[in-house]
C-alpha cells in the first residue's frame, strides 16, 4: 500500500469513529475528512467542490422545500385522520388501514415530515381508542423507510447514488426503476409488520411524568413532548450546563434518551439529538417554537395547527402530482427525442415546483432557509468528494480486489451479498448517505475488475443504505419515534433484525434477475 491508500484508510477509520461517537454533526465530520484529502493532494479544489454543484444534492435541497409545502398545506394531517379508524378496533385492523397508504406517501415525500406530522396524531388516536401507541410508532417509521426505497425521490440516498452514477459516466435511475425490487421489499416488510409487530412490540409504557402530573403543577402549564434536533444549542451538554428554562421558558420534567428515561438528577443528563424532553410549558410554547429547527417535533396533546384553506391543500397536492408525473414522463424515450436540448428529469420539475410553491406562499418564502437540512446537504456534497478520493488513491480498487478474492469461487452473486452487508453495517452505525459514499467506489471498482454491468451493485447500495431497521440511530425517523414511544434500544433490534434479513434476501435474489450482470 502506498502513502495515499494508507492516508485514506486512516482518515476513513477516524471518520467512522467520529460519526459513531457523535463528536460533531455528520456534515462537519465529512467536511473535515475532505479538507484532509485536499491538504494531502489526494483531491484537487475542483474535485472537492464538485459535490456542491451536483444535481442530486440540489434536488434533495429542493425536495426539503416541497415536503415543507405539503406539510404546511395541512394535506397530510387531514389524510391521516381519515385513515385512522373511529371507535373500537384492533391493532391489526388499524395497521391494515394506515401502513400501506403511509408507505405510498413516503415514496414521494421526505419521510421525516411524514413521521413528524403523523406520530403525535397516531399517539393521541391510540390513547383515545385504548390501544398501545407503541404498536404503531415503530411501524410508522419503518413503512416510511420501505416506501422511500421504491422511487428515485423517496430517500436522499437514492438521489445521492443516482448523482454518483451520473458523475461516473453511466445512465442514472429513472423515477420508478428502483421500484422493480423496492416494491417487493416494501410489500414483504409491511406483511411482516402486520403479522409480527403486535407480538414483538411492547405494550404502552406510561410516562413517569403522567403518573406525577398533578404534583407541583401550578395549574397554568400543560404537558409538551419536544424531540431535540441537530440545531438545538444544548447538544452534548448537560441540563445543568444548559439552562433550558432560561432559554425556552419551560420546565423539563423527564428526559428520554437512548431508550432510557430519566426523572431524577436531570441536571446531570447529557442531551443528544433525538432525545425527547417532557416539559411543563404554557400555551405560547408550541406556537413560538413550532417552526424552529431546534426541535424535530413538538407535541402537546392537541392539534396545534391553524386551519388551512382547501384551495391551498389542493394546490399543494396538484403541484406534487405535476412534479412526479412530469419527471416520469420526461424520462420516456419519445419525450427525450422530442426535446433533445432540455433534460426533463426530476431536477427540472422539482425546481419548477419549488418556485411555484414559494411564489404562491404554500411555504413561507422569507423563511425558506429554515426548512432545508443543511447538514444533510453538506454530508451529501462531501460524500461525492470522499468517493472521488477513494478512487484517486487506489483505495477503492484495493478493497475491491480483496472482496473479489474472498468470493473468487462464488461469483457476482456473493459479491452482491458482501456489498449489501458492508453497506448495511455502515448505515446502522453512521448515516445512510455516508454509507453510500463509502460503498459506491468499491462497487464501481468491483464491477470494473469483473468486467460486468455495475447497475446491480448500485441498486444493492440503495437498498442496503436505506435498510436501517435494527437500531434507532441509523435513521432520523427511528430517533423521533423512539423518544415519543418510550422505546428501548432492544425493541428496535427485536423487530428490526428480521426486516433487515428480509431486505437482504429479496435484494440478493431479485436484483440479478432484473438487472443482469
């Protein structure tokens, strides 16, 4: 191994360690590694910055605004209320009504706002019909992930891999191409949740706060659950170091973190992204901080939203349909031939949709920067640079040779399985986009050295990087439902591992049949 390979190896090990230990936000961790590669001469300034102008990255940013527009239109809230059964029902009947439509919705929208809107509504509904909310919240997160793998825009990971494919000089994915395998994984996953989630998930866990709610309550305060976002200024500080009451005017009564619940010695509890704080707050807290990016979710047991006009809801839905249909039709060969000078792809239509939503004020245009997750965009942009560094140094080719040697007598099918496992481990430990960045150059090198079509390997990366079911840390939606559902880490392991296995088996079996080597 030469100096560049050793340097890249050490930098990637350090990056993975920093992401696992949550020392900094993922975007800053990846940016640090990219700057190191620049200093070592492995990347040129042009290669370092190419990711920031990539169509896939910019498309993800635009989709944040489209998702926000749909959220603020009130369309999703109205839909979930119609899906939830009224009166006495069972867990199976309720899941049967809500899970498939939610999976369909998440195929076209960012899954985080879907979970943020649906989770508190489902929790209140479950309490009203005397069913355990814990039977619905993890399945809610999982079906948004399953729906996301079915389309190009269902998850940022698919768009990242799509962008890397284009950068490598290959034809990218069409709108529904990943659905050729994704829909089978989604169907199998939803059936699995129908059959086993009621048995594997715990019954409702009563909050300690609820048991002691009347003690010491002045009477003018009410219960609020706040899920901490990445921009919360007290991340990695204790409650004693960060005076929550002084900053936000609310009293912390309980902290749910990593599956544990803390009600005593709260000043010593260290706060992390995804933690849920149970608060005493007045009626101004949710309106004041409801749109703030410091909280992923605020739930106070009531609707908490202003009524939205029917016209605005239909306009938002119409624009979403326009974007999806336009991008799908625009990829057809006859349309490409008719408009050779214009690429009528997802990037084209998401740009148009975003601008129309801004000018029609479906989302507040003066606050548009608040609705974009800049850390995710920086992570994606840096992922392109890290992938390039792995290629430039020869590190990706070296790893590919070792993988090929390991499966020399088995063939490409075994290599698909190995690549899935590697990517899936990465996505459970770090982030889905970082996992795709590490796996993509290896997949490309494996295919190049074997002399086969790389498309099956690219599809496997998309499936494996999104299949984050076994831990709450791999996907933001898992973190959100962990807190408000009072789940333990083991709850995700128990129900998520079989779902990971289902995704693995279907991917390794079906992908080579659909996309030939």
